[in-house]
C-alpha cells in the first residue's frame, strides 16, 4: 500500500488544522517534515504529542506544530499513522499537505482512510458506513445512532444470523450427502422453524430502518387542511419566526414552503401547503396538486382544522364536517396523522377528541398566541417515531437504506425457502435459496462486496476520512 495524506479537518480557517498520513512511509515522511524543539527528543515516542516546527520540502519552517506517530496495526486504518497539528489557516494547512506530498505521500481519495480500515480488518462495512453517517449527523439523535453502529452491534447481529444459516447449511448437506446413513439431521418441521426464527429477526431489523432514515435524514412533516385553518401561523410558531405569509385572504399560500428545524434532537422538515379546496383558477389548482403530492410523501401529517369555524359542536359529529380534513383522513393510509384543533381560544369544543377523528391523536392549541405548542412538539415527536422500532436508536440495530435492501432480499429468499420446506421439496433443491440468503447477509458486513460496490460507498465520504 502506498502512503496517503490528506487534510483531516474541515475546509476554511480555524484554530487547529490536522494533516494525516497513513501507510508504510508515514513515520519516515513525518521525520523529514518535523523539527523537534525539545532537547530530549529521541525518535518519536508512539502515541505521544511532540512539540516542534513543521518544514516544507526545502527545509524552511512553516509553522509551530504538534506531531504524533501511531504505529500499526492498532490504529484507525490498521497501518502506521502520523498526524501534524498545525494552526488552522488555509494556507498553512495546505502548505503542510503539499510538503508531505512532495516527500512521497499520495493525495488520499474520498473515504480512503476508512476504506483501508475496512480492508485491513479494523471494521466491517456497516461500521465504515457509520463513520460517514456520524460525520454528516444532523442531530443529537443521529449522533447517538451513529456512535452505536460504529461499535459494530449491527454487524455482530448480522454475523450471528449468518452463523445460524451456516448451521442450517451444514445440516442440509448432512441430509443430502448421507441419506442412507443413521446420522442426525434436522426434520423438515424443525428446519422450517429455525428458518422462521431468522426471518423474524430480519423483520425486526427492517422495522428499525425507518427510524434510522428519520434520525439521519430528518422527518418530513406536512401541514395540511382547509384554507385559513392556520397552517402558516402554526409553521411560524413552530419555527419561532415569520417564515410563511399570513393574511385573512383565503388561499394566500399557493405553493409549498419548506423549512428545517430541530424537535428535541429530532431533525424535521416542516412543509406548509396550500389549503385543500375546489380550485377556482389554474395557479391555485397547481398549488393544491403539489399539496397532495407532499401529503403522499410525508412521514407525518399535522392536520390543522379551524376550531372557530367548526364551532362547539364541530367535534361531536360522527362524520367529519370539514371536506379538507375528511380528504386527509381518508387518503393518509399508514402515514401518522396528528389532528390540531387550532384557534381553541375562539371555541372550546363540547366533545374532544373529535368523534370523526377515530383513534388518531388530537390536541387543542392557538397558533397565534403559542398556547399548546409545547404539547404539540412532544406529541408530534411521538407521532413520528411511533411504530419505527421498539429498540431505541442508540442500540445501533437500525440499518441504512443499502443494508436494508440486502436484508430485505435475504428475508425474501428465506420466505421462499420456508415455503419450499413446508411443501416437501428435497433439501438439495432448497440449498440455492439458503446460499442466496447467506450471500445477501454478507453484503451488509462487506464480506463479499465487489470493487464496484465499495467504490460506490466510499466515494461519498470526505477526503480526510
């Protein structure tokens, strides 16, 4: 392996900048770059910071720095690693990197440090992906999730399931190779039961995938309802600033407005949409069509109704009296809906929650005054995370999209295998599905990943990682 070098800190000026080297010549290049200022300095004591000057390729001093050498294999990459901690000026950091490159290092590619860690057995592919996800984590919840996955819990769980399938393959080979011998092999009923156990374990991991996506990418929360229900006022109240235009004129919002915010550590994207009604002109018709598209893509819906317009008896009816709200309730499907009875200061309903809302959660508030916003934030968070997984995200058992696809394909193969066993198909015919399921599990940890797959994963990393 060649020795690679890259800037490990974020672009731009800062207090500290770090240039990292990894490979067989890391110590040699560091020794040529570094001039110690301590009279007692002898070579580089591993894992200890040394004070001195960093030199350019011509031997001229560039900066006052700290340098450290970390011998492999107990490093991030599994190789010899060296770091130079200099002042974070753009010119200084770039000059230190250029000096390292002139002395024989090669510019690292995107994700090459993490890729070397994977290739050298320091982490599996699920852990390597967790590195990039941790760097890009948009919230506290996403950080917790990334740290837990970085510890390798997901990889260990998948490897345990693969070991279970390996045991089944051994039992299958035993039954196929020695059909006439008196050797112990699993009967079909027990075989099917063990396959079913692995299937259920995979389904548990897949249920957690939605939580992983929400924690890392954020949840899309769509505010929907009739015109003048107070959707824009509610969005402004949640954001704590005037973002959406609010007037008494019906149909003020023609296009959707999207803004991000943090909901007690959970990243969300609020989407204010045009009020649902029969459009009177083409522009409004287009806006309402976009509203319906956003509703179909939502992770959760805030259904805002005008409590003042519905009146005291508006919640007592069995059938929803508001056409826009009725449409959302009818078309939401499995998307969580939180009913918001807005303008509660104008009307306190005689019955609450509304009978026509069924089992959906509901609350009363006043968007203009802010009364009830704290309860809304808490209830909305519960609504978004409901049904994602019983396992909390910090347990690290939620796969990302690539891993979930591999797990789903493994589950389908096992589903077909389970049906084949119950139908009495010979074990040698069942072996193909079992081998395929095992191969899909290997894709999660990277045991059989191709160069093309690895390239597609690591090219999204930053260069210094």
